[in-house]
């Protein structure tokens, strides 16, 4: 996709994904502007010290503040919406705050993007939005529905909305991997349930997939990458093989297995070489928009426990080592 001489804005842009997207965009393209919007001026300062590019702009603002978005989105071509309250326990304890950011903030982004004629908006979702059992997942499911419906809401305006949904990100803040690495020093690793499985994607893969979806989108799709899964005990064996495991029980709002595509969504899902698309149910969505995708089998469900791509112990160590450094591999191997 042509990002040269375009203005791109990333909400929640000082997070892990925002930093990686900034790195990729500035190295591959020459945007007119790359605007990083977030609430934390300290993180913006730290990010400004990392990147030295005249196209980069930093904009303090909150997606809850509709008026501020009118100023931020003025003249913007593409938006990557990454701002969210993401921590499951925090959302359970502060439900109204999660709703204000993840749902009402999404509505503000949609309204202002349509009003100002932004061309494309990609919103980031999560595996927890499929068949949600916690408040965070429920708010993101609602957000996904809002962004998909935003295409109808836009009417004759040029703005198009799509969603990208994937699983846990290696190297992101809040990931279980740095937690396990820290607990390894104490010789005891807490595990909720030995049966637990999760999807995994690297930060670079996630950023690449977001930009690819921004290029491919017609409006209304939920893009889901084909990514590997791992069992929690395999993760422990790879990172802390000599540590004692303490089973502490599943936390409130936590699942044994995560789902990226539910069985109900499977009826609308198309498969491509390395990703899936959950199609929108729009009257204008026709065969010409499927771009060679094949319907998945009846009863299809894409879950971390039935995923055919499971990481081996060696692959987990390689994945962790590539992000955290080879020293981690040597230590984990004794």
C-alpha cells in the first residue's frame, strides 16, 4: 500500500505495537506525517528520543475526548486504532473506565473519522473478543461490532473500517513471558492451570499484519492471522525448566483456551494462505470482494487448543530468545 506522502495516525501509539509500527513505517515509507496520539507525555518523550524523523508528530489526547479527536484527525488519511484498556483484572475492577475507553472511545473514533473523511481505519481487537467471558473481551467485542457497522454508518462518505484480531504478543507489556522470566529468579513459577493454551504472535508479525490488513481491506472485515499456539506447561518448560511450579487457579475472567474464530463466526469465514477473514453481513458485500478466499468447513472453530500449529519447546525458546536475547536461551537450557 502506498503510505508515502500520506498522513497516518496511531491512537495509543506509545504502546509496544505503536513503537513497532512506527519503526516499520519510518524505515519502509516516507509518510507526510506519522502522528502518535496517546495520553502519556513521558512515554511520548521517551519515544521521541528513540526516533529521529521530521515526519513524526506527538499529540497528547484521549479517545474519550471527542473534541480533541476533531483536532487530531484533521487531514489524516489512515488511522490505526490501538488505544484501549487491556488488562483483564483491571477491567474487571474498573468496568466503567474500560467501557469509556474501549466502547465510547471507539464510537468517538468512528464518528470523527467519518465526519473528517479519513479514508481507512483499522481497529485492533483481541482473541478475548470471541465468545467473551470477561469485561475486557466484552468491551472489545462491542468495539469490533461498532467498527464493522461504521461502514454502513458512513453512508456515502469515503471512510472504511476493518478490524484485526490476534492473540498474545511476545514482548508486549503485560505478557506472561517477562513475568515468567522474572519469577524464574525466585525458583517458583505460578501457573493458573496446567491445561491452559494460548495463541502467540511476535510484535513484528503483528505490526506487519496490521499494515497488510490496512492495504487489503475493503471495509467490514475482521482479519485473523494464522498463528501458533502453545500450552502453558510447554512455556514453563522452555523458560524455567528447573523451577518449581505452583498452581494457583484460574483468575476471574480467564479462559482455559482462547478463541480467535468462534463456530458461529465460522459460517462467515474465508480462508487464505496465511490468514482468515470473517466477512461482514452487508448487502453490498459480494463475491467480487472475496478475492479468492475459500469458505472454511462446517463447524470450523479456530481455538488455541485445536490449532494444528503448536510450538515445540525448541520453537518457544527460539521465539523468546529472538525478542529477549540469546542469553535467555542459554540460561533456560542450563
